C-alpha cells in the first residue's frame, strides 16, 4: 500500500526565530534534502546581521523585518511563486528588505 | 495576484502573526497552511499513514507491529501537544514582557516627569498631556532590541536566542 502524498509548498514564509529548530536550521535542513522551496524570511530582530547572512541562499527570495506592510509580503510571495514556476534556471539575486 | 491554487506554508511561533499573514495570503487567492514550529512543518511534509487498516489474519505479526507504531504515534502527538502548550506560555510571557511591561514603564516615566515638574504648573500640564497622548510608534523595534539585550545577558536559558 502506497502512503498518500503530501502537497508540497510552493512558497514558505518562515520566521527566523522559532522555538526548537530555528528558521535558519529548518531552511538548511530543506536545502540539504533537496526540497526546492523558495523562502521568504520574516523576523522581529532587525539588528541580527548574523541571522541575515545565514539566511541568504539560492532559495531565499526576501528577508522582511516585522512590522512589514501588506505589499511587501505579497510582492515577496508573488516573486517566490514566479521563481518556483521558473524553476532553477534564471534565478535572480535575493530581494532585499526595504528596512535595510 | 489571481487564484493560482498555489500553496504558501507559513511557519511562525507567534499566533497573531501566523493568523494575520495567513489571512493576507488567502485574500490574495492563495492557499495557506500554518505551523507553529519547524518540527510541525517537517512532520506535515512526511507521507502520512492511513488512519484505518484492513488486515488479513496471516498478516497478524505485521498488525502487531502496526499497533505498536500507532501507540508510538499517539505518544508523539501527546508530546507535541505538551510542547505546544509550553511554547505558548513562553510566548505569552515574552509578549507580556515586550509590550505591556515596557508600555507601562514608559507611561510611568512620563508621569514621574510630570510629578517632578508640578511646582512649575505650565510644564507639568504639558508633560501630562504628552503622557496621555503618547503613542509608542517606535516600540515594536525597540522592544525587539531590548529583548535581544535581555536574552543575551540575563535569561538566555529560558528564551532561545537564534
């Protein structure tokens, strides 16, 4: 008997600071297992440059600082979905937050 | 953004952020699934076992194995629920610290400044007016920075710093 398949995410909106496994660790875990999911990181720690640099990867689309606007989030999600649709080819550089 | 049927997974331990962002994503015609932790998200990615099995008696040994597996699953679900409750309590404590305590502290400081100036009536009135109409526009960021400071120096063992 084959187990039912789980729908894979097309985009992941991921908090950097999580209880237990952090968002950065989770992202590394996904990349290591070849889960190709574009990620939009969100965080309430604007001064954490280390987390920002660790979050950067080929699959990181945006790094947004809370509080972010509706447009910032939806633009990032839209970019992630387009990115996913395009596949691995022609990937752009990660988008930077307007809070920088 | 039109209705694309795309799935956006959202992982955030703050329930208000999780709900708010999920609503926003849905309002844009997308589907949203919410998770409070990375472990919960990874569990959802794994293939799920069916909730009901029909077994031939010849497969009894396998059935016993599956029973044990089910017991193990129930134990894990219980642990996850317990952990979720603990996380929620920590989050509430952190929120109390970040918002209520600091707003109270800021208001108190304004009131104390007004009291100290009561001998000079005009300045006291102005200070009280400021205290009443004060809006903590910069508080979310200041609060986060303050929390970082506290976590690094005093209670890193309670709140995980990432």
